[in-house]
C-alpha cells in the first residue's frame, strides 16, 4: 500500500502514533538545543544571557507564524485527500 492510500485506508491509530512520535522527538530536540544554548550563553555573562532572552519574543512570533502556516497547509492537504482530488 502506498503512502497516500495508507493515510486514508490504513490503521489510523498506528499512523497517528507514528506521526505523533516523530513530532515529540522533534520538539524534545528543540527544547534540548535551547537548554544547551542557554547554558553556554549563560557562561559568557549576564548581559549575554539577557540579550538571548530579549530575542525570545521575536523567535516566538516567527515560530507561531510557521506553525500557523503548517496547520493551514495541513488542513488544505487533508481536504484535498478527503475529496479524492489528488
């Protein structure tokens, strides 16, 4: 069974668990990266750590836009697959 058919006709809980597992691993790696980054920047000094904290809202806005675009694209792709227009 190809990937497209598996998404609409396969074992949905297994597919969902597979996608969720990949997402969890990605999020844990991003958190670990940020923790390690904060640790080493903190070793440089308080001003450097404050600069890192100052840029966090900008990064949060960029990530929010990317997440919104991803969810929107996912909805459009899901509708297209559901209608059979692929």
